[in-house]
């Protein structure tokens, strides 16, 4: 399930909740997360943050936090970059992420 909530003109929260049965092992996997960002028209580079938790009952538990920014270059193209810290099965993970979004009519 995915949903977005707008808190006035100051904050958008994208909620993600997922339950799945893994086909290889029939283990239950639960995922929950939230992405927080201001409305896109407010900043040249808008800040974003994400938190999530995932629990695979046959495997590892993951806790993750991410902070970054999105630069809307044009109406159809955006660049993004972020830093992510996670704990995956008791192991610390650090990532630098970069990407782009391109709208194709």
C-alpha cells in the first residue's frame, strides 16, 4: 500500500507499507517506510528524508535512514543525491546515492 499525505503547504509524507510471502522460502516479509519532502515549488533543491524498517521472518531485519536533495532541472527532468545509513542484519551499511527522473510523454 502506498499513500501520500499533505500537511498544509509545508510537508508531504509518502507512506509505504508492504506485506509479502517470499516465493522461494514461503517466509513472511514486512516493510514500512516514509519519505518526507516539502512541496516542489518551494526550493531550487528540495530536501528529502526517508526512514524504513524491513523484517524478513526467515532472514535479516533492516533499519534505514536517508537524507538528500532533489533538483528539478526542468518540468520533465530532475537530479537527486543522498546519503544513506542502514543496519542490515546487524551490519552497518553506508551509501552515497545519485539518480535522475525523466518524464516521457
